[in-house]
C-alpha cells in the first residue's frame, strides 16, 4: 500500500510540474491544460516506469526520456495546436525539469 501511495504522490508531482511548464507556453484554459497533462502522463508515465524498472542506469534513463519527449511532444502539438518545434521544446523542458526534481524524490520514496 505504501508503494501505491508513493507512486500516486510522485505522479501528482510530475503532473503539477509539467502543467506549470506547459501552461507557461500555451494559451489554453487552465482546466484544459491540466486535463491534457493528466492524459499525456497517464499514457507515458506507466510506460517510462515499466521500462526504467528493468534497466536502472543512466543510459536507460536517457533513452526512456528521449522516447517520452518524442511521444509527449506529439501529444502537445496535437492538443495545443502548435508547431512540432515548439511542442518538442516544451516537452524537452518539461521532462528535463521533472527528471531533475523527480529522480531524488522517486529514489527517496521507493528505496526505504
């Protein structure tokens, strides 16, 4: 049960951080942006965690993040109706910042 709560907590932090970053670069309504952030992360977060759980090292983290950035930038481009370059930049920035904050949080939550 504790791991489930840790996973939910880390997911909520991830969504909040990515929401803030995406909202800074898009002009959609707050609830729309939040809903899209949740939808995108419901798709990419389990995928990334599943792959990363099998290959826990820096190279796999980078490869997983590259995959997530590509997938998320496509979603951002489609749902926010922006050019792929801007969507890629937003996704890259969001994932870089969330990885920077989430790696220590994720490590501390799941290594106890």
